[in-house]
């Protein structure tokens, strides 16, 4: 996943800039609602090392991403949820902060380019066979 920003550097930079502008727009009350003072968020990796482990959080995401890229017809909740999110973005675009919409659009653009990273795998000897290996495992893993 470290490769993805390099694939579309402009979209990555746009997302970063939009994120900065969006957080500057948040009021003090917004920040206090989302990040109550003197508390740790439930998924605070800095204070909860167990929540920042490769098997618990990242492997299921990477596995599902690989399945989605190699099996475009496989029904997956992550795809359904992303489509709902895109519909919601379109429906509420006019009432959303421009910075938030720009950031979300850039993240979607970055996500959509991930499948192109498999072109190199497909191009090497045994690459297609390696990608075929995951097809029998066509169940979606739960992502935290």
C-alpha cells in the first residue's frame, strides 16, 4: 500500500492538502465532540499497541483488496459500502464542505488505481497463476 501514493502522486497531494484545509475548518466544538478532552479514542494505536497489529487490521484489508482487484464480479460488502458512500457523496455534495468532498474524492481516486498495481504481477512468468491461487478463497474477511 506504500506504492499507491506514488501511482498518482497528484491525487495523493490533493488529498493531503484537502485534509489539512478540512481540519482547519472544524470548530472547537466539532473537535471536542469527535475527540473528547482527557480521553483516548477507542482505536488509539499510540496507547493500544494490540490494535496496531498486522494480522488484526491490515492483513484482512490487503486480502480483501486483492480479492476485489482479481475478482471484479465477486460480491463484497466493502464494494457495496463504497458504492453507498459514493452515492451519499454525490447526493450531499452541495451541502458538504468543499475540502471534505475534495479529500474524499481523492481517496476514492487513489483506491481505484490499486488494481493497476497487479499489471506487473500479471506480466511476469507465473504471475497469473499466483493471482488465480486466491480465487478458491472467495470469502470476504471481516475488516476492523
